[in-house]
């Protein structure tokens, strides 16, 4: 026992004398995913898990826990009730702004501790490759001329996909019927099966059906084209997809992918994770993943991140209000 | 015959000492995971997924899919011995499996379950091997109206073909449907019936309800009746296994019917659970002695198990070919594929032939090895029944509680499970069937979503359920099954009226 105590004392002294090693997790770290299995957040969590494990970035293992019930609200409530627990990290996306507004979930992201924004996700307007309209103008004209409104599929209700649909209607005057599905994967299959006319999936969700020649990207909802120029299909790269603005449809939306710790954790604990995700963002696994899923690289922490979140929150709030999705 | 050559190639990829060893390890882990109620396939695969990150994709998927097969086999064990279904699709196995165990025929029931699982999976694998490209295009024809029609068919077959009083079946189903409404509504994005509680936000988890309804209520009943779990006569030997196998050909119609239902519903995403119930109900309907079902008839084990495993296996096909997982476990396997850099989709069969055919070959091998493994361990599992009730009951309750907790790491679920235990006890006392209740809990919210999506798409026109041949025939079949008792009676009356007229 005395030996152990001595070792512990020495160990404590060493730890205290080197601030860089001030804190590290003593239990397995749980990555909380606010979506179902196989979705974009889950894939990202698995990538982080693999990158950390393969590159030995942390002594403790990472476990992925799926808390996708109630459209992800389960994960938010779970994080909120884990104040002071530094072994849980949430992979957040736009739901942290939208869900409290549309479903009155008692949650505010300011109650959590922001760690880092690690990527921005794109949205692309897709139609079925078998349809005759090959660009945005033809598509919108066909939608306007159709006797029954075109069906737009998307993930969830009163969320980013439906917001984009509402803004497409506002800018073009065309009418769409929005069908909410449980996941982007479902919206992709339904597009191939011709049960919907279009969707606004993230690149990763429609990648495979695009490569198989079943879906056609019409435009990307961003100010600039996607930067990746390597060929994805036989003839096209992500960079070849025009922006919606170029095509005369002035709608833009990007979605954050960010990491949060629960509230009331110490600055040392936050610092550990900032450092960890910085290292993750430098691994080949991360770079490979970003390119494959056509994500926009970004790395924000500290004040930059808070400023970004406040602006992004305000933007989402105004979009949701304008679309009429804020619950009274 | 290209498929055959590729399959042989797949076998050569597999037949190495290392892969076979991984297969055994996976199967044993899977059986353990399957035996613990609530832990089940999806959780087991999720927990063990990180182990495989450092392996090459083929070894990794072989090991994971063997955990999956193991869990499928294992799930039958608790259903039969303790009336606690480990997975949603094991529920129908309890109907006759548990009575058999109570009559001291546990070994027979277990052998029947394992054997029919094997037959079901084998049919589905054959289907995957030879018809993969055609079937994936069939699955694409399923839009919201088609999905709803399939769910409707399941519900209707329950009411129309069930042995219980119709009104009690409907009461039970309606209560189940009411409970599925709790939580977030996908279509409107609003919360329903949560009354401000954050615990109810998640909705009622199906497995929590099932563990309570079946497991806990069974313990309560047994306590009341001072019954021991009767397993004294469960003498196991090779003879029992052989005698079950000898009887097998007698049930070939049931086996083929269930395999067909399983394969068909398995490639329809989300249909795996419906398959086992439907397999059971149809076997009962077409049986010469439908009244003996539910009282320990071996056919009542064959039918749901064959269908469940055929569909569980066939569910991997839409996952590989389309990237839509057919079951919870398939969804986690899907996540695994992405980590290894394989993107499931139409091109997987073209770009990663080695992997796909390795996986298909592992389905054959895994099932054969799994069958041998579980059959050789039947005596061990059946001997659990010889432990005195007083000793085993607390262990069952504890493992139920752990299972209920593990699903979502929530203490609230344990209280919910106990509550459902009492509900199940009361239901059994006033003889309201539990099966329609659980079926409604599983499929209710999906059926609701599919119905409302169809209504949004058609602008509120019910004609959408007869808008093409596929959906029209499923919907019509559903209605026929719903009113089957009336139709049946009418037909025989018409028959009676015609006969004297002829004479």
C-alpha cells in the first residue's frame, strides 16, 4: 500500500508540474450521436473512433452511443442532464438550433461546453437520373407546369431539409409537397424508386446512387462550388456541380458538424478535447473521410467558435421563423 | 452460373484457419449476447464493432456476421426456456416454444428452433446468391403506400386469422397503437403525449415492454401458482435431435411457406418482425388442428423461427445492394462497412466482389458451424431448467432489469418494465392476448408514418392504396384476411345453398 501511495504522490507531482498533461479521461469516452445507426453523424463518430484508435491519440477507448430517439432530442436531453461529466462528447448539427424552436424541447446549446467545429456539410438538390430535366431551370419549370405538385423527400419535419424546400418555393414560385422520412438513406432510396421527384440530401447520403447513375445532382446550396476535383462518377467530380446561385436559384445553407461537452466541465477538460480533435483533424482517416463525403473542412475553437455559433443560431432562427416552423 | 463461380471463389477466400477461428469466436460471442434478454443482436454487434477496426474488411465482416448468426440462434433459447424473447422476431417463438418447455419438451423445442432457423437462413442465402440483382430492383418499388399495405396485411392477418376473440385482439392492438404515439412524431415534428416528461420523449421502447410483458409477468404468474419451471424430463440426447429431424419432412409445407414469407418480407425493408408473426398465423390457419397451437405444438416453433431467420438473412440484401438496413443489426453492420471504406450501394457488387462473395460464403459456413455449435450445447441450456425456481427467478428478474436498462441506459426503463410486467399479468388473467399488443408496439409508428406519407403524397386520396398492381393486391389481400371469418362462413353457407339446389 505504501508503495502505491508513493507512486500516486509522485505521479500527481508529475501531472501537476506539466500543465499540458493536466487532465485526461480516466473512463471510456462516449461519443453521443443524435441520429440513428448508419446516418451521417454515426458514420462520423465511427470515423473518429477509428482515427483515435489507429493513431493512438488517447489511452481510453471510445464508445459510440446512438441516442437518435425523438429526432435526436434524446441526445440533447442526455447531454443536458450530464453536467460536469467530461467523458461524453456530442456530435452536434443544426438540430441544436432547430429542435428547441420547432418542438419546444427544453434545450439551449449555450448550456453545453463548445469544443470544436470540425466540418461543414453541404446540401445538394438531386433528381432522378431517368427524368428528362437536366438542370435547375428545367426542373423548376417542370415543377410549375405539373398538374399534381412535385414531391420533395427529406429527413424529418420542420428541419433543414424542409426549410430548404420552403425557401425554394419562395424564390421560384413552384409548389412542392414535402414528404418527411426517418433518414437521408430512406429519402435516397425513395428517389431511385421514383416515389419522390427530388430530395436535398447531403452529398454522403446520395453518393452511391449518384455513382450508380440513378440520381442526378442539379445544384449545391452554397456560395461556391465544392472544392474536390477528383472524379467521383465516370464523368463528374463534386466540383462539377454548379451552385444554385449560378443556376438562378439564390438559396444557400451549410450545416455545422461540431463537438460539445456537457456543461460545467473545467477548462482543462475542454482543452484536452480541443487538442484531441485538432489531432484527429490531422489524421489521414479524417482527410480521407472529408473528401469522400464532400464535407467542407473547417476547424474552429474557443472564441471563434462561440462567435460562429451565435451567428449561425441567429441565421437558423430567422430561417425557421420565416418558414413558419417556430412553435408558439 | 457466374454466381456459382463467384461463390466458390468466396469459399476459397474463407477457408483459412484464421477466418474459421474468427467465425467460431464470433458465433460463441453471439450466442452469449443473444441469451441475455434485451442485449440482443444490435447491441452485441455495436459493442464488439471496435474489435474489428484493425482487421481487414473480409475477416471483420465474417466475425461480425457470425456474431449476428449467433445472436439469432441465441435469441430462441430465452424465448423457449423463460418466455422472454431476446429480439422482436422471437416473440412468436414463445407462443408454442414455452409451453413445450413447460411440458418437459425443452430439448425438442430448442432443436426444432435451431433447425428451422438453419433452414430459413439457408433458403434466404440461396435467394441472395442467385437472385441478388433482380431482388434489389423489386425492393425499390416500395414507396409509402406499399409499406403501409404490408403493415396493414400483418395487422389484418392477426385479427382475421387469430384464434382469440376478435374484440379482445382489437382491444389489445388498439392499446399498443396508442402507446406507439408517445414521443416525437416524425411527420409533424411535434411531441405527443409526453406531458412535459423528458423520459417519455424517447417513446416506449418495444424491447422494454416485451421484457416486462412476457418475462416479468411470467414470473408473477409462476409465483402465484407456486409452479416450478418444469424441466425434469428434459433428458437430452442425440436421440431427441434425431427424432425431431425424422419428423421434419412431415412439416415441409410449413417450412416452405415460412421460408417464402420470410424471404419476401425480409427484402421489404423493416419486414423481418412481421415475418415471424405471419409465418405463425398462416401455419395455424392452414393446420388441420388449429386449436392445438399455443399449447406446445412443434409446428408452432418451426413456423415463426423459419420465417424470422429467412427474413433476418434476407434483410442483409437490401443493406448490401441499396444501403437500406432491414433490421437494427443490419444498420450497425452498415456503419461497420463504412468504417472499412466500403460503401453499400448498387456498385458494391461490382467493385468489391471479393468482399461480397466472401460475406455470402460466410453465411453458408457460419450457419452450418452455428447449427453444430448450438445443437451440441442444447443439453447445457436445457439443464438450466433443472435449477429450482427459487434460485433462478431472481436471476431472471435481474437479467431482465439489466437488459431493459442496457437498451437506452435509462433507469426509467426499469420502472417501465416492471409496470409492463403488471400489465402483462393482468392481461393474462383477463385473457387479452399479448401478441397483438406487442405487434402494434413494433409496427405501429412505422405504419402510421407510411400511411401519413401516402396521404400527403396523394393529397388525401385513399385510392393510392390501389394505384398499382403491387400495392392493390397487398391491400386487397389484407382486407380479405381481415374479414376472413365472415367470408369463410359466407362461402360455406353459399355452398350449402347450392348443394340442395343441384340435387
